[in-house]
């Protein structure tokens, strides 16, 4: 699967992991208050994948006229990245799931690349791909066309989704390719009493419709929204795209963009270099204290889902032990804290073999890890 995702894991306290076999097997305790001399990294601080330039250049433009004959609209270049950015209208008051919401307007998505969100969000919880406290359309540009997903994420990261196209539960998501370069009317409506009182989100784009059910668990989690607007998908770096909005109405308030609406913004006019690009691993010993150890020092960092088809897309960091087999009792324990995790991310903590567990296999779907006992940390 070609998923651009990341997981940040920090571990502290006791740990016993298999990497090689220069030392005899024994239970050892490591507090990581200094860099452990016997631990070995494989590709864990790689530079095989270059740093990338992120360019965010979106917001109000009083002189552009992509949507209509009169100048004035919102939009521009939006770059998927791990660092938060947005341009949005601050709602008159914070809205929760017991209140209806609606917005509409016109949209133009240009051909090329891009991956961005359009909808309701909360500015102080912008973190990860499935961004908590969001009700949004997610637009993924694929050359001359784009896919449009509809999704909701609760305050506790519980997510539901719909799509312009078809979803067969448990089997497939078939997004319809929508032509770029055309202006579409759109409408996004949330009805708290929809779906039997659990909440229903509906997106209309041109003559096509998608729905997303919040569900009883999502309603129990709750969610709150402070803004409506545009923001990049918060994952690793990817190619930027361009979108324009006009004639937007938000909960009954209309914006024709003839003048600057003075919406709130963060990092929407910025160019910088990022190393948060898949799979540029950057993990190992760190002098930090996220995992709650008694003193500074722990293991962790930026861990991407690897790819078995190329060895330089795999990585590990572990304690070098004697060669162990299943005839031995294996035990490891400690503390772990995750500070950021993008959906579909995966990382493992456990016993492995430095050669056999990291061998490359040319066909990804046939890959089965060998000589490996682990706990998977998967973000869904």
C-alpha cells in the first residue's frame, strides 16, 4: 500500500530486544538516561530521502477571478505537510454535535496534485491526517481529476467516512474521478437529528452526493468546531495542489469576497524546508522525556511505515543480544507514549533478527515478517 503516514513512539524504562548476538541472553534494565552503547541502529537516521520544500500560499486574493467574472476569492496553493496551516472563518461561537451546521459555495480544483481539507475544524487540535474535531470534504487530486471523500473525526480520533463514489463495507472504497478545471457548486450540511439522532453529514458536489454517519460512539466522544475553511492534509510532505473558492455561505453568513473577509490564518503564506517526508526515518536514543521516565532520556522519534520492496525503506533500533530461539522465555516491558500518529501508520516493538526480519521482498502483498515477535502499534 502506498500510504504516506508516520508514527511517533517514545519508549522508556525496562526493555529487552533482539538485534544480533554478541551478548549473552539475560534480563537487563535500561533507563536510557544516557545513550546505550550496546544498542544498534539500522537505517534509523537515514538520509536516503531528501528534505523537501513546503510552500503554503493560500488565503484571500482580491485580484484573482478563477470562479467568476468579478475579482476576489479564497484559495491558492496548498501543500500537504506534517506542520499545521489553515485559512478559516472563525465561527460566531464554538459549535458542538448537538447543533446543525451548513455551508455552501463554488469550488474550482486545478489539475495536477494536491491533498487538502475543506470544512469545519478546531484550530487548537490540528494534528494528524484524521484530524480530531473535523467535519470536512477531503479532496485528493489525481492528475486531470480528483477524488472527494467526506469524513468526520471526533475529539477522541474516532472517524467515519463517505465518498463521492461507492463504499462496500469491508471490501473496497471506489472513489469517482471528478474532472478538474471546472467550477462546481457544493454544499456541506450536518444534521444532528439525522441517522436516527446519531448525526448525519451530507456533501453535495455538482450533481453528486456523499453521506457520512457520525454514529452513537462518535456522538458519545463529542466534537467541537471553531472555524470553517481550508487546510492541508496533515501527513508527511507530498506534492502541492491549487484550489479556489467563491460565493461561500457559512451558517447563513454570506461572503462574496469583493473585499478581504479577514479570516483567521496560520502558516498559510510560508515557504520552508521539512524533513518530515516518507520514509526519512529519524528515531533512536533521544535526550527527551515524553514517556515519563524519572530522568531525561528515552527511545523514539519519527517512524514511518516501511516498504519491504526496498531495503533502504526498512529500519530498526534495538539491543544486541545473543541468538535466541522459541525455546527461551522472552520478556520485555516498559513505558510508551505516542505524541503524533497519522492514520494507517504502523510501528512495532519487540524481538527481531537484524538480517532475516529486515530482508527485502519484491512483492509487497506477499511479505510476511520472519524471526519476529512483536506488538504492533497501528493507527486506524
